[in-house]
């Protein structure tokens, strides 16, 4: 599909879309703490993604924004307005869900305008706003179709148009693309980023998919067990995870976690002294300061583990391993490596091809590695 033509939005001045959670908690019956002491500021016009596994508290946080759940503790504010006791219909928000809320007996045009009609907006204003969002989402040919005549991607565009036409101060999106196929999900992510740039309205997007979060977010809030673990731009979280859990959750492929201990001549890796590697002064100082007896964990992403053929380069630096399995992923190849009873994974471009059973030398740069405390999992560097 060709990109839709550019149609600037001509909206009146909008309300301040900044949001603040100040010590917000949510407990349910039985003492279950779904959200714990959340401190979070969302900037006006930001696209923030709340990312985490099922049960982490991200949807409960979204429901508190929507007014569907009241905070048990703390204060939620929109701009300067306290919102704990403001009902949903007075919050000036629009929501888009995984289950697309459209009226099957109405055509696309009437679905888009339904919310405005219930608010007694004039026909002329409804027509003008509908025209704007239809051009933004490139759905003009669909206006007279019924919902059953639309594909999944078209239905999701109509659902977004239905929210967009409201011109709310805040958009809440609860895993809206999770039921679409992979290709359509990628397309809709790109469209959402474009729409956000166009309308400049605050959006809070909830997902369990780290790839989706990395693709669309201005900032990501990583949540686990009701707590906000790390907040920052996508690349900052990828490059500098706060702890081992975040490092394992973020990334297209599972990170290698290698047992390590300081040695006189560097670092002993793999827990059995099989691989000794020189260490940077920064890493040595951080581990010694931790007082853990010199033991720690090293995290290396598969794309940062380098491979060299031992057959072609017998003197290649690095520890020796054997190619155990191989998965061709298109532009990349994912290898599973076996070394001294340990399994590691590496990703290389398809220009670098090894066969199962090949002997390789593996290595990494400390600048690409993460160093974690063995007990707490917190990053040391």
C-alpha cells in the first residue's frame, strides 16, 4: 500500500496531555498487589509503551488511566487535575483494544462518527473530522462498507479512526495489533508511529511484545510483578538494561548468561575455568567493589558473540566451541554452540555460514557485554 497523502490536522488547542502517577498502587481482594508504588511522569504528546509479561500490572495501570479502576493508594493526575475520582466519561480519553469495538450493523462512516453523534456534535463538524481521519488512515474507499466486509487490518484502522475523530487528550491502546498476522502487525506499527507524529497527542500503549515496544515507543516502561523496573528510550534499555531480568526480556534472541569469576590473569568464564579472558579495569573494579568474592554473571547478546572458523584460522582468538544447531532466519543465521557442556547462542549475517559440527572460536568485546551481580541480578557496570 502506498503511503497516504499528507493532510495536516487543524485541531483547536488541546488540553494538557501530561500524566503523573505519584506513589500509585492498586490492590485487589485477597491482598493481591497488581501495581506497587508507581512513580511515573508521561510527557504531553509522548508515545509511552508499558511493556511486560502477563500479570505484570501494565493493563491495570491502563485501566486506572481510563477510570475503570481506582488507585488504592497514591495520586493520578492529568496535567494539574487530580483524577482518582473522575469517572471515565469525564476523562477525555479514547481507547483501542485487541478486540475491535465496532458496530456490525453500521457502515464505516457511521462507525467513525457514532461517538460524536452521541455527544451531539453537529453534522458539519462530524463530517469535517471524519474527512480528516479518513485521509490520515487512507480508508476513504471503505466508508460505505459494512464491518463484515473488512479485513482484520482494515477493521483496526477503522477502530483507530473512531478513537482519533474524538480528538481526546489521551489515547489508550491495549495490545491493539496482537490478533493480526506478523506482516500486518509491522504495517500497523508503522502507521501508528506516523499517526502519532501527525496528531501529537499523548498515547499509552500496552504490550507484552518487546519487538513491538522497541518499534513504536518514544519511551518504554518495563514492568514486572507490579513494579516499574526501568524507564527510558528503547535503545537505552537495549544497550543498558538495569538488571538481568530486563536484559533477558529485551532483545530478539535470548541473551547468553555466562558464569564468571575474577582470576589473576583476567576472568574465568563458564563456571569451570574452561575459558579465561582478559578483563577491562572498569569491570574488575565494579566486581571487586560489589564484595561478592569475585563471582558475577556476564550477559552477551547473540548478535555480539563473534564466531571464527578454526579450520580456516587455527590461530583465531577466543574459546573453542562446536556448532550444535543452525536456524536460517533470512537475513541472519541463529547458531546454538556447544562448549564444555554449556550451550550458547550466536547470530551472524548470512554472509558468514557455518555447518553443524564445525569447530569455531567464540569471543566478545567487554564493551558489548553486561555485567550483573550474581545474587541480585543488578547491573554492575
